[in-house]
C-alpha cells in the first residue's frame, strides 16, 4: 500500500460501469456497440489498461457476454437496478476481496470511448485517503467518473439500502469532493446515447486515424 497521502494508480482498481442500455439505438448494451471495428468497451480498455493494472467490469444479466475481454465481471449485489452507485459498490466489494492491498477504485462510464490517457494519474493527483475525486470537462461534472476510497463502502451500502440514495451527487454531498478538470477537443468524456452520437464518434475516430 502506498504511504503517500495521495494514492497512486498502482493503489487503484478501475471499475467500468457497463450496464447502460442502448434504448435509443434499438436496445442491447451500449458498451458493446461497435465503432471503427471495435466495441466501445474495447476502446475504453485500450486506453485504460496502460493506466491501471486491474480492471473490473460491472454489468447485470448474462455476464458471459463480457468473458472475451479478460477482466473480472461482477453484477450488482443489491436487487432492483439501483443505478451507478450500486455498480460502484459492487466494484468496491470486488476490489476489496480480489485486491485487498488496493485503497481506491476509479469508476468509469461504459459508453465513453475517448477517455483521457492520463485519467488515473490526474485523478489520483487530486486525491487524499478520504476524499472523493470527480472528473469535469467543458464546465460539466461527470459524477460517474470518480475516484473512491474503498474504505467508504459500508457507508455507501447503508445509504443505498436504508436511505434510498440513488444519485451520486446526493451521496457525495456529505464528503470532501475534489474536481479534476480535463481539457481537450473532442470532450474526453463524450458519451454515446443516440445514433447521431455514434456517427459523431465514428467521425472523431476517423480524425484520430488521419
């Protein structure tokens, strides 16, 4: 475990929240939509794996559909599809069991193919053993992109079960939350919700390749 008050990426387990459904694109998993011959999830992993040694995928339903990606896959442990906080808790629980020397998880949305190549370093640079770090770009906060101390998982579980907390910002209101601002064009947290978003993402990929 790192003795420095600020955690390092080596103290961190990444958790990709892959439960989003492509309801506006005919259904299915958003993270398994193809862009430029690769799924969104593979684009994320290609950018994330050099940053974090350990990556967990959080999903529900048939977990076997993610087996080919070579990462542990964990489902929400609480019934009722309670949103991203339930996925974050599942990631914390899995990290605590699988990687007991790690102190934090880095949560990511599963529909964002252009995540920063320095996401883990930058987020860790804003962290302490007890605070929460949240990503920001173009004046917008991205609460799903967070650096979370695993030590708060009991509090998160209590808030989900006993206080009906569902929104990330409601849970984090009682904590010291630091913002980590990322610049760049396109927005590194651009996410895909519609057919138009997918077309835009393909255009962005074409520019990257040229």
